[in-house]
C-alpha cells in the first residue's frame, strides 16, 4: 500500500549494497530497508504511506503466481515505491513494467534499476495507474495503495489476466466471499464476474514501515468467464451497486428504492415480473447467477434510461 510518498532527508548508509555503491546486484537480492534509505523516504501513516519491507512476504508474492503456472513473461506492477517488490519480480519474470506516480520515487527507480532498464528487463512508467495507458501484460503482481485499491482492482480485472494483489484484509475477504456469508456483497459479485478470487495470505501490520492501523492480505485471482450471461454489462454493474446499497432490505424494496442509481424507469414492472421468492430474499443471500437473471429481466422490462 505504497500510496503517495514524500522525499525524506535520509542518506544511504555506508553498508548499503546496490548501484549507489558502484555495483549491480542480482535481481531478488536487494534489501528493502536499504532501498528506503537510498531513496531517502519514510512512510507517513497520516497520508496512508506505508512500505512493504518484510523479505519473506516479498519473496512469496511472485511465488503465488508461479505455483499457479501463471505466464510471467511480462508482469505489471502498480505502486512500485522504492522497488522492493520490483526487485523480486525481476528475478521471477522475463520483463517487468512498474508504474509509480511519485516523481521522486520514479526517478529513484530509474537510478536504482538503471542496468535492468538498459537491458530491457524493466520499464518504469511515471504516472497515475488509474490514468496512464496500461501496457499489454500477462499478469500483475502488486502491493496496491489502500486508497484507490478498489478502482485499481477494477481497472485490472476486466483485462482478463491473473493477478496477485495486496489489499486491506477486510477488502480482500469481501472480494473472495461466498453468498450467505457476512463478507459477501457487491464487491464479491463484481470481482467474481471476472475471476475466481482467493485470499492466499494474511499479512501482519509489522510487515510494513511504518506499520499501518489495519492488517493486509494477498488475493490471487484466476480469470474466467462467468457461468451466466448479461445483456448489458454496464447496467449489470449499476444494478448491483443499486441493490447492495440496501442490502438489509428485501430485493423487492431495494429494486423499488434505488431506481435513481440503477437507472430503471419502471422498477415496479421488474418486481411484478420477477420470481416471488427472489423478491423476498436479501441481497446477501442472492447468488451471482440469480443477480444476472434479475438484471437481465430488469433490462428487458424495467425501461432503463439511455446509457
């Protein structure tokens, strides 16, 4: 959860290894604390600035993709920070593209990994990952900043590529939740529309510098086509958003009360045409396939507005 970061006044210690001391270390051998010192940065909890520094977690992240036999010929990393994960990815992947929005950190990455950039193994893109054009990639392995993690995840998921992503633990568990569980919600259905998601590792606060207030978790997604069809994907997503804003109410009331969100012109027509048992259920107990059928019906009879 790198987030935005500020430059500090620290200098690299005499014991730091790497390009700053005249050598080009082997990929996968850089010390994350030394990278922080060389970059001259420190995290700021008040601005959601935390850096992953646990070597064991960093070493395991590429492994979650490798054990699933993921194609690592071109890995995309979002929020590269000081390059601790970048270093591990370079040891596992044929090629890495790292996106970093902080200009100072992007400059540091270009200096620290000058040899890898020159050889064509690494490309550093300076900019906001929500705005820059994403390259063609075979997988993304990233320690996402908490703030925009949802938007970033749903920019990546429609790309149909395997993902290994670090999230706030609560977000991760909701992303992978099954119907009927407390964590199941709009996020679960939306993520499941694009991929199977599983939480593969909880990550303690102490793995970051400075430690955040919440725990984290690693999610691995495997792209797949859903076992249902929808007539209009954009309407399906808006319909889910609408119904889950009133997850404690019956689907009947949720459909009627949220037409301003879903865009339905005639929500009563949907309620009248839908299955009575489904209309009496609550969103947390409705399966993705049932939502898809209901959204298809709503699209056909509910007179959705122009999109």
